[in-house]
C-alpha cells in the first residue's frame, strides 16, 4: 500500500502539470491575457521542476523520508490552492513555479522509497507501479481536469488538483513507512555522486532517449490532423490510445528491467526508433498513424522504469539526488523538444519531418545504452 499511496500522489501532481494545456483558453479568457501568455504557465511549472530538483533535494537531504514526503505533498496542495485563488496573472505564474519546485524531489523520494521497499530483483516493477501514476495522470487526470475546467471554471480545476493531492496525502500518512535519510555525512558530499561515470551516462540516457518521442508528443495534435488526416475531434480518442499504450508499456517495461536492465533498455530504444521511422513512412495513412500512435505510447513509457532504475543502481548511496536531477534532465528534454519541433516545422513547412528527426535522436539514446552495457560488462571481467 505504500507504493500505491505514492502512486496516487504522482497521479495528482502529474494531473496538475498536464491539465494546464487543456484549460489554457479558459485561463486566458478569465484573466484577460493572450493565449501565448497563458502558455507560459507550463513553462513556469517546468522551470520550478528544473530548479527545484537539485536545490530542494540538497536542502532536505538530511530529513527523514516520511516527514519529507508529507512536507512536499503539503506544499503541492497549498501551491495548487494558491493557483485556484490567484487574483492576477503574475501571482498565478508564481504559484505554478512554486507548484513545480517540489515535484522533482517528490518523484525522486517516491522512486527511491519504492525501490527500497521492493524485493531483491523487483526494483523495476516497483518503480513501474509509482510511474503508473504518471500514466494515469496523463490518460485520466488531465482529461477529467479539463472537463471540470470547461464546465465549472479553470479555478475549479486547480481546486480539484489540490483536493486530489490532499486525499493522497491521507494515504501517505497511513501507509508510507518512515525511513531515515540516506545522507549521513556532509550534504555537499552528495554531489560527489555526479563524478561517477555511470551516473553521468544514466542521466544522459534519460535525456537523449526521451527527447525524440517528447518532440513527437508535443506536436502530436498537428501530426495527427495535418499529416495523419484525422479530424480534430478524433485527437482525444487517439490520445486515449496513446495513454492506453503507455499504461501497458509501463508495466511491461518494469518487468523487463527486472530481468535485464540495460539489454532491455537497448532493445526498447531500438524498437522506439523503428516505430518512429515507420510512423514517418506511414504518416499519410490513418490506420498506420493510429497504430503507430498506440505503439509510441507503449514504447515511450516502457523505457521509463528501466531508466529510473538505472539511475538508482548507479547512484548507490545518493539515489534521491540523482533521481531528482534526472527528473530535471527529463524536463530539459521536454523543453528542448518544444523548441526543436518548432524549428523543424518552420524549416520544412510541415510537422511530418519531426518523425525521422525524433528517430535519429532516439538512436543517440540507444548508443548511450549500448555503451553503458559494454562498460558494465568490461567492469565485471
């Protein structure tokens, strides 16, 4: 139940991150601001995650795990409530930065806790259970939050996110065990983990392995309508298919990580690059586009448990900080994806070339996975 409780928190926080895109027109209209300004709310949240990951994790390194989780979730509850009552755009922007500040650290603590609670050899599956909250937040939470915002107002959406996090906090209070902080020496000593070549490669693997598929996901709507030939009304259904694939891929990826961590990651990244290439070739065919969308969701999330587990195993005594920085790296990849996809469209006049560009980027992640695998095998000889 401890892992389930943490998963519920991940669900609420993920909903809070992704739901904003669905209520942007409502926020813009409610505050009388341009849509482009409202879009910066997602950037503000990402900035909070990128900055908060290493900073908050270092500042709280000596705090026992359960009090830390309670404090982080409480901060998320209050920050989302502040978003709900923000009387102006600048204050709403600040509240989104504050909401993002605690997320990377919470994800890191949740993943490290799940891995520590797992039986030997089952860390990947435990991480996948926590990551399921991420899938459900995208598939279920964001659409529900958008529906609430469209019918009850955008402030009700943030109230809903705050309430969901508060309910998850009750489960945390009941089921999550307290563990001492893994930090026993100087807090700055935690930074030594980043001198480890395996940790550096693990974080690079996360960034390089995800940037391609994140670029496709960022521009999935125009890829489906302008290239795939679907009407706009079909996009939510196809996104549901992407999400369903993500849930399945997450579970399978966790089991594969338990059996053979780096070999499975290499195989999944190769498969992801192949599907991206096939999506490009079949982009004009609606059936091929629908199938590739589901497969992309499955493979995009099948790599997540293995990547997180790799960081934990490589970091050794400082897994929380490493996973927090890894989460910040993922957000940087997401930010790069938006810029990169926009550049491809401006250069070519069409979103279709995003597919082969994403495939090439994913091959870069595959190269890092294969190099890491070779280094591990050499170390065992």
